């Protein structure tokens, strides 16, 4: 009896596909498209940094805003219906801001004796030395107008400016900064009285200059 041969290894059909290459071994197109967003981001970042500059002492001063004080004060006189003067400031003084505000229970109504709402107009100036000073004109009572600048302000003296008496108020330090004084006086006129307040970082001479520039002018007419 013949013994059949032992079976050998089974051979199947054609060999299967080779495993895919690593993406690192493929052509450069895939690498290009995968790197393109990173390249674009780097270019944008470089452009932004190129427009910046490093200032070790902080940002430098920008241009001074320009404000038309005469036009603003005329508009305030018409809108608020209170006596308002246009300060005749000397050359070198630059107006840079203006605003209006209300002061609740800020004045005593002469007819009823009740406390009613007051209004105020403020214009800011930069002096030739770069200091800021503002003049506020209001129909408020003196104590109410002063309180709108700070509750801790108290009268500490007076200043005579060309025959007009200004009361000087001072307060304590705020946030570690020295206090800014407030000078105030009441100016009469054909359209009624107005309470004037000056404040800011100027020195005494600059306060006196702004006081004289304001008190020397007649109030605007609103008709």
C-alpha cells in the first residue's frame, strides 16, 4: 500500500496589496498643504509685530484732542438756559474737552424755596505747561456744586482776582494722588447769577489766569 505524500503549504491566489507607505514617505504635495496654514499664520504674525514698537517707559502721549470751546459753550447756553461766559484765555491755552451734567437737588428755587435740579457746563483746557484745568458754569448753589467734585472738599482760603473773591476748596488725597483744589465764585449779570468752579492740576498762576479770563467776559445771550 502506497503512503500518500504529506500535504505541503497551501498556496492561495495572487498576493495581497502592500501596506500603505507612511505619510512621511509620500510626495511633497501633502506636506505642502499641511504646512501652508502654519506659514500663513507666521506671515500674519510677523506683519503685526512689524507694525509695533517697544517702549520701555510705556506708551507715549498721543495728539491732543481739539474742542471748539466757543461753539460748545454757545450750544450749552441755548440748551441749559443759564448764564454762560466764553473764557478769553491767552494764546497757548488749548481747549480739549466739553461736557454737561445735572446736579440733583442742586439749587434752591427762589419762588418755592424747594431744592430742584441744577445743570452745569464744563470746558477743559491744557495750559502751555501741559497741565489740565477746567471751568464749570452752573445755576447750582455753591455747596451743591462743590459737592459734585468731591464730598471731602472744605474751604481753606480765598484768592482775590482783579477785585473778584474766589473761595478755594481743598480735599484729601485720592488714590495716592495729591488733591486738586477747586476755586469757586458767583458772578452776576443781566441774565442772572452763575456759580463758577475751576479745578485741575494747574498751579496758582494758571488758576488766576483762567479765573480772570472767565470773569472778564459777559454772559452769552440765549435769545
